[in-house]
């Protein structure tokens, strides 16, 4: 990301400790914050009606949680749970969405991560 984009976002990034088992996003609930894991790992879980789930991926320091908000969704379709404790930077979803909508380097970087998730979900 270009230094100017990062500099605009820096005041809004909050470093937060996350414990294993902490639920970041619940299916069907509004996504208020997006998280950039630094030392934690977040599991993406698709839950079935009978209470069982399948883990469909993980997010570490290469990405962020809740990217669907940047693509127009307001809620998550999967549960995101901290699998390995550590830290993450948290930002208000509407603030990052505003930066994303400006286009440029920030948008390109986040779209590349979205593409990587899509490819991974398809098993390629």
C-alpha cells in the first residue's frame, strides 16, 4: 500500500489482543470492525444448521477479516473465530470502506486478497 494511503489509515488502526476462541464475526450480524491479524490466526468456519461446522480457511498476517463489507455486504456468511491467540489491528468497517471506495493502491491490494480467498474457496 502506498505510504499516503497507510498514513491516512494509521490514526484509525487500534492494536487489540485476541484470545483463542474469541468470535470476531457472526453469520447474519452486521460487521462493525475489520481485523488485520498480526500475530494471531483467524479461522473461517461455515456452520451447518445442526451445529456442526467445517473450517473453510484461515486468515493470518497476509490479510484481513470481513472483506465482504468492502464488496457491498453488510453481514458475514461465515463465523470468524480466533484459532491462535495474538494481536490484530482493528479498524471501523465504514472507515476502511471509504478508503477502499477511493480506489488506488489500497483498493488494489484488498481486491488481490479477495481474489486469493475466492481462488482458495474454489480449491484451485
